[in-house]
């Protein structure tokens, strides 16, 4: 039984390692597994990676630490001192993985923090600024918020890259990012992905992208219009917005 579990776990580890282009060691792999709901010790991950010959390669970044600090200070965590009391004041975004066949697909979403309504999403084979910008542009077309909107996300390159940051600047959107090593700083977005996976994705095998796309679209509609949220007084996001208008 243990050997069978190791084989299943090793396939997941291999997928994460390959997606990182060989840069993830056991701590990051274990963290990624935990994010997907797989509880496993770091020692077990390290043992399986070592036995399979998976050793993280070093990534050399030709930037000084001072330059990196300046880069991150451009986008502080603005949610420390700001709370959304009306819609279209703070949006949050995140990206997750979903397997299709033998490959991973990347799902980006944008949510209104106040109402918890999912405003836009995008599915792609590559995790980059094109993915996150597509989800953000979907939300912009739906809502057209006033200048001064705060958009909050993690510090991934798909959000800090020029293709995304410049789009926010052009629209007068203030960018906000999580602190390093503080995943709870983006809890609203992560909560949606947890619900999506627990409610409809867990145990489902997707053969083609269209299957996943249809299911995500159906779930987003259900999540926005029907799913009751305790934080919204057991109302759906759409019902909450309608009553708050």
C-alpha cells in the first residue's frame, strides 16, 4: 500500500518539478503539494525526489538585493490599512494548477474582495502575464471601475511582469502584493480555489481543455449566483451586491 502511494505521489512531485524547470527543491515541492490539498512530510518528499534523481538546479538572478527590494517596494501590501466596504474598491487575483491529461493547465481569476464575486477568469497552458492579464481584462470589461481601484495578488512574475503591471498603471489601478512568505495575505482568492477544487474538481479526470473550461464556467456562475457565503450573511455574491446597491 505504501509503495502504491509513493508511486502516485511521485507522479505529482515529478509534475511540479518539471513545471518549475527543475528549480524546485523539496521545501517548495512540499509547499505546492500542500496547496493542492496533499498532506505529506518534507522528509518523504525529499526521499522520493532523491531516489528519482530530482535535484533542484540553482537559478542565477543578475540583480542586486537592493534592486530587488526596490522592485517589491513599488507594490506594497495596501490591504494592511485598507478594507473594502463597497464593490469595485479592491479586487484580488490568484493562479492555480489543474491537470488535463498528462499536463498542467493554469487557471487565473479576479474577485471583488467585498462581495466575493468572481469577475473574470482565464485558462492557459503557460503561467505568464498573458494569463493574468486575460483574467483581469475580462473583469474590466464586466465592471469598468473608477480609477483608484486596488488590485491585490501574490508576488509571482505573472503579476509583477511589465505586461501586467503596465496595464494596471494605464488604467489607474494601484497594485498591491502579499508579503514574502505570507500566503494568508491573499486568503479570499485562495478560498475560492479551495472551494472550486473541493466542490467540483476533486476526483475528476479531464481529457481536453474544453471539458475543464466548461466546468469552470458553470461553477463560477453557480458560485456567483447561488453559493451561500457565511461572510456575506449567507447570501450569494450577486444577491449581496444587489442588496448593497
